[in-house]
């Protein structure tokens, strides 16, 4: 029972974050239902990688 509640709360959290960040909503809500709040980490990584991919087109990034 607790897992169902956590999954629904995770889906709600991911819905809000996906709307705020302009990510595909249905995909992240489905991930939230399946994985619960653990999918929030995946959303953050996906958003960061998409942002970096967009930034690399317009500038040079030095790596050590």
C-alpha cells in the first residue's frame, strides 16, 4: 500500500517538474508511476544532458 502512495506522489512530483522544465509530460508521469520518486533523479539527469547538448552547439567547453 505504501508503494502505491509513493508512486502516485512521485508521479505528481514528476508532472510538476516536467511542466516547469518543458519536458515530455506523459513519459515522466509514467516513469513516476513505475519507479516512484526514484525517477526524479532520472528527470534531473535527462534535463541536464539535454541542456548540455544544447549548449555545446553554441559554445566551446574546455575539459581538463
